[in-house]
C-alpha cells in the first residue's frame, strides 16, 4: 500500500504539525493533572487517555519527520518511529536508550512499540491486543475502577511510552532552540516567508516541559 504523503511548505509545517504536537502534549499534561488528583478512573476513561498519549507520540514523531516537509497519513507508531529515527541518523533512539540505560530496555521498548503500534486506534475504540499491556488485576479496585497512581508507578509499558514522549519533547526543544540561533531577522527581511516562520516560532513555539509525576 502506497503511503499517502502530505507535502507541506516549511511555513505550513510550523503552523500545523508542530503546533498540533504542542497542543496535544499540553492537553495531555492537563488531563494528567486531573487524573493524578482523582486517582481512580473508569476503564474507558483510561483507554481514552491512552489514545491521547499515543496520539501525542504520533505527532511528536511526525514533528521530526516533517523536517523533509513530507509526512504521510499514518497512526502506526512503529512505522513512524523507524522513519523519525532514520531522519535523525539514529540520534533519537541512541539518546533515548542511553538515557534509559537499563538491562533489556532497548529490547523491551522495541517490542513494545511493535505491539502497541495501533494503540491510538485501539485505545480510542476501547478494543485490541495493545490494551493488554496496560491492564491487569493489580490495577483494578474491588469496584472495577482503574488506579491511575499504581499505573504511573508500576506499569512498565506505560512508563516507557511516557518516557519516550518526554524524549520527543526534549528533541523538539533542542531543534527549536538551534533553529533560532544565528538568525538575524533584519538580514532575512527580503524573504518574507522565512521571516514569518521565525516570528511565529518566537510567538507560539514555546518549549515543552514534561514533568514526571511524583507520588507520595
């Protein structure tokens, strides 16, 4: 099946994919704050949250791929991860696996990203084998609610995906900061499109801070 490419100008990618990623992450952080306070969730609430997490990761990967100004319509996290890693000459995965240097972490993560590649669609509709990584008896209360606090502490697949979203946020911040270095708006005044891109970056592309939840 041929990929359905979305070809965008540099200006368009800054205002669409990049800001979709920033918006999705900020919304996810807001939801997490509420869930952390609430502590217990209805299962379908939790599954919907997982779809938002998967969607944020998807957009974070597309935010890397869009450097070529070509992104395709896909929710497949494994496919997008491989392409994004190729775009960075494996810098993305090397840094992520080095930061989380634990025995078997790379192997576990690669298996997880393969098993949960359809997480956005499956969690959105509350079905599918990918959800089995995030549920188990110890995460349920006697009344059938999901204990979000225990998920955050003990569910390794969830923790790995959440750490990876952090990595995507850090990568965005790094690229964003470096793209603004050594640029003089006065020198580029003749290039209206480039000037507009930089102005928009300064106005709306704020750095992401993904803070791991600390529980007592």
